[in-house]
C-alpha cells in the first residue's frame, strides 16, 4: 500500500448545500460536532486568544487543544492544533487549522480546511491526512440530510 | 397527473459525482493526482516537468480536475500551488462503495450460513 508522504500544508475542500451560517454552526457547536467529528465535543468561545478544545464525547478527556487565532463568523476561523490522543503527536509543536466559508451561487457554500505549519509535526500530518476527508464528508452528509454517516 | 415537466421528465444535469468520475476516467489526470499524492502543493511548471505533455495540455487537464474539486489551487507569495483534495473521492466512497460493499458482505455471510447448514 502506498502511504502519503507527510505534507506540511494540506488543503481540503467541499461544497455543501447549506448557508454559511449553518456551516459555521456545524463547526462551532458541540451538538453538531458530536455527530460528525469522531464523536467529539467542541468547546470554545471562538474569540481570539480563547482556548480551542475538542473533548471526547463520553468523557472530559481533551483530544485536541489549541488557541483561537482569528475568528470572523460566519466566514473564517483560524486556530492552532495539537492532537493529544497519541503521545507521539502530543509531543509535537502546534500546527494551524484555517476554516474558510465562502457562499457560492445556488444556495451552496464552499468550505475549505487548510491544515498547515505541519513541518515540525510529521506524526500529526500523517494522522490528519485521512481524517479531514472523513470529517468533511460527514459534515456535508449531516447538513444535507440531517443524518450522520453510517458506521 | 402532474404537469410539472421537471418532475416527470428530469432534465439531465451534470452532478458533482459526474465531474469526479469524468475527471478520474483519464490516465493523465490520474497521473497528475498521483504526483500530488506523492508530494502536494506543486506549481504548474513542476507538474509539466513530470509529464511528456505541453504546458497547455497539462493546464487543460488541471482545469478539469479543479472543476471536479479534486485539485485546489492556492496562492503562496508569487506562486500558484496545486493541492490534491481527496474529499470528492471520500464522498464517492461513502455514498457508493460502502453501499455495494455492504451488499457483498451480506451475500458472503448468507453463503457461509448456507454452506455450514448443508455441511
């Protein structure tokens, strides 16, 4: 099997039949994130300088921690990212995640996730490479059908 | 009887999935994706240097990949970099492949129980 070499910048993009406000809510509200983001609860005030935490759905274990860098609802959110669920990624420096939300014609919104500053975090880069596709596919399905992905 | 022609005779529209399947149907375009899979964030010049094809030809293929959402470009200083976006493939996987794989698995489960019962 071919494995993807770790990329210092990763870009993921998806078109969703929803408004920018709905996409923003799906990213920032725990009642949504538990249904598509590996069951995790998001916790943040989404103000610059505030902590960005992703907690395990069934406990208070912090799986990802970071800090909000920029926030412009419902268009853009930028925060740092450190995955704590694996001791190897937990010891790596913070990387950065930017969510860009752009309205398109016909009631469609383009969501782009840029995960960068991964140069010094190869384990994180490897870990999120498949993860973001799964998360964005689940987010799209949830917003368009009201149901999470099966399985 | 409905008089809504759009409902009764749906107009054939190109869907996102159509664009992805069409983009993936060409070996040069799959080769371009493999190049980005190997190392992401390449310039057009870099991609041209890895193919025996004119700059114009590569641009044409990249445009089809971009329209399908399989390639996303970003400006980095003065350079335009091309990134592989695997999400459309994931969507096809989640909506199509999983569906048929499930049926295949249940068919195998049925075969197993049939064979074990008759054994």
